[in-house]
């Protein structure tokens, strides 16, 4: 069973030791039994890594402008940009229209539709 040296090692983030121990078990073709503390440590490390890899979190408000690519029914299929500044929103919309000439692009501010490509 893999377990930390002490609770202090969990507090110091002894993730490398846990990873090394798991790698050794894997190289031997063996599974590993983890203590609940090691499971918590591994989950915390994976979540932190996932947050680091994920898209930046943007707090959207009613004041945000959104550029969307629409599907064939006119529903938003993909969000291409979310910005606060009207000039940047307009520039993002115009660039999206150029980059996606085969798709309908919409610029919205909250629930108001400001522009839509042909």
C-alpha cells in the first residue's frame, strides 16, 4: 500500500514521491493500493493540472459582448469571443466573418443582437 511518510508530507505537496511510487508499481506490471490521503493528494494534483490546462475562466456579465458562430437553425453553435470593449467586439466580429465565410456569425451584447453576417 502506498502511503505518505506523514501528514506533513501531504501538506508540503509530496506529489513527486507519489508519482515515482506509482511509476515503479506500473513498471513492475502491478497495481497499487492507495491510502485515502494519497487518493486525496492525487485528486488535488489532477484537478490543479486540469485547471491549468483548461480555458481561462471568464466571468460573464450582461455588459459582455459575445461573437458566436450559428448552426443551420440559427442557434449558437460556438462562442468565438467574449469581450467587454465594444470596439474590440466589433473587430472580433469582423475578423470572425472573414475567417468563417461559410458560417453565419452573430455579435450580441447581453440579449441584444448587434450584428449578423449574411
